[in-house]
């Protein structure tokens, strides 16, 4: 299990992404991360890659019929 992410970790990730945030936005980013983390935690996991529709897409099915 990993340690919980800290506010400093979130700000470090923002800097690594090239974001130079003023102090007011830093607080908003930290608060928003909590909401995003909760949403990601609700996503189902543990499914095989074959369940992904992109892996079963067959483009030839959608080609126009030729007379």
C-alpha cells in the first residue's frame, strides 16, 4: 500500500507538469485533487484489456458497401 499523497506532492506534480500556479490556485488544486481521487477510486478495476472496446473495433465493418 502506498502512503497518502501530501499537499506538497500535489504541488510538486503540478510543477513537473509545467504549471506555475499563484497561491490562490494552489489551494484550489489541492482541494480538487481530493474530489478527483474519490472519483477514480469508484472506477471498477481488474478487467482484462480484451474488455476494452478499442481492442475489438473492426473498421472494415463500417466501410461503405460497394455496388
